[in-house]
């Protein structure tokens, strides 16, 4: 008679593409932390070998320096189902994460890059914060060898819009306990698995790394959930190059696609215009058309499930309001590029597209009326970079 397997409390999904030997140290760090408070049957680590081509080329006697991401399959954890493998031949960090989540069995779902190390107590702190907030919880991100940690740790992303759609690191520590953030890097975070699956996870149409962090955290806020960081749950990132290359056009595709899927139509068009400053016109038009076509289903799903639009989030900044209640202060960070960006369009195809757009005057009005305090170097550049003031004034009157 087959023995029924116990359902684990925690599932850790580790997407890995050509990550040997980093994967060995990462998994050992996770094992060390989880085994400090859980039985072996109470957790599982799922290594998602994604489009790996680092097949064994070394001497068998030197297992510590030659191998693949499947190296740990001979170390006992595999036969006991503590370590599990998903072989995914289709390149795509985000789609592989989704597959790992569907394979997972735990109540709590954690994602980890394959080149990480974790401060003792990481997962206990994260579970506590997930239970308290009910949403995504990120660990603080530091780097191996940094000490003291507080001096070089990322706690959140600053939202940056107006040229592309992205977030960049900031290291402002708001409190000693968890607090709410707009978004954060995704090398290590946790969430309830049931919620992750219900909210649809990462985009399936992504072609490479990039855009998924902004997409997922924004979606959680739009769906009425939350995103937080626990400063005492620290993941140490190994500074290393990726074991593969990708085409930058694929990154552009990702960013345009998430903007369209999230209903960020003004910002998505602005990003498309931005890349037309230097990009090949035929390529940019193709990427723009493909992004619209490939996101139809996801866009409909998000529109049907969201409680707030992305622009609502920019206006309300719910993370700031919740931090005022929780800690009596806030520091939600945002930066909008506008006049300085308009100056960069002069004499390019992007200027022509900007002039011809029916939506860009609406976005300009939205920025001027609602986000003026976040605009980079407001008032320190040409007052009318594209000489459209009369047209804008007339359109604004009509609006």
C-alpha cells in the first residue's frame, strides 16, 4: 500500500538557469534555516531547472566545482522529497515560477533566486509578517560580505515613471518591524500559495527576466491586497553575472506588456514613445503590436478582478496611509520624469509620436494636477520643450 505523503507547511520555489555551483549554497542556506524550526516533512524545496545548458563537462571526482543545477539530486534530500525538481525546457523566469507554484503543496509559498544566502530566522519572520498583513512580504535585500547590514540594504523600490515603467532600489529603513511598500525586488519573498494562484501569479507571456516585479506587486495592490517588507528577514544576494544572455528587445516587450495588462495605458504608450527615441521604428512597432495581442486575456482578468486602477494607487498611495496608521510616518518613494524627458524627444521619431498622440495630453494633465511634487527637476528646464502649450491648453479646457 502506498504511503500518503504529509502536506508541507512551506514550499520554496527556486528558479535556476545555469546556476551551478551557486544553487548548492543557496539550497543549503534554505535547508539550514527551515530545519531549525520545522521537521523534514513540513517543508519542500522545488528547484526549477529552466532552459539549462550547463550540462556536465568536468571530472566526476570534482563534484564541488563541476555539475548542473541537478547536482543535489544525488544528495538524499531528493529521495526523501525534501528537494524536488521541475525540468522546464522553455526559457522564462516568470513562467517557470508559476509552474513551480502550481507544483508546490505548502500553505506558504516562498520564491528564492538561485544565488542567495539567508539570515537565520528569515522564514519565521516572513511567516509572521504574511499572517499579519495577508499579502506579499519581501525580505530586506543585502549582499554577501556586507557588514553591518543596515548600511547596504534595500528595503523597497522607488516607483519611476514617465520614461519607462520600473522601480529602482532605495534603502530607507522606516521601522524595525514590517512596513508597507509599493514594490520590491523579487529575489526573495513569500506569499500564501492559495492567494498567489488565485491572483494569477506572474505573466506567462514574458520572454526574459524584467517587468515581473513591477507587475506582481502592483497587481496585489490593485486587487485589494498588500505588499510589505520585514527588515529583519534578510536575504543576502550573491553578486554574480547571469549564466545566460538575452536580447534587450525582449525586455522592452515585457515592460510594454505589463503596462497594457495592468491597464496603465498612458504610461505604456509613453514608454513605447520613449523607446522610439533611439530604437528601430519597425522593431518598436512590432513589439507594441505584439504586447497588445499577447495580453488580451490577462488584461481582461485584471480588469475584472481589480478594486483600484494603477492610477488610483498613484493618487491614494495606500502604502503611505497604512504606514501612518502602523508607524506614525511614511516614506513611499516616487519619481516622475516629465520636462527633462520632453527635452530628450527633440528631433526624434518619438517627438512626432508624442505630438500625434491623443492620450499624451491627458497624461500630461494628470501629472501636472496630481504628481507635480514628484516630477524630476520641475521648472529647471525649457518651459515648453515641444512648443505644444497652446494645443495642451485647449485640450485641457475640453477635458
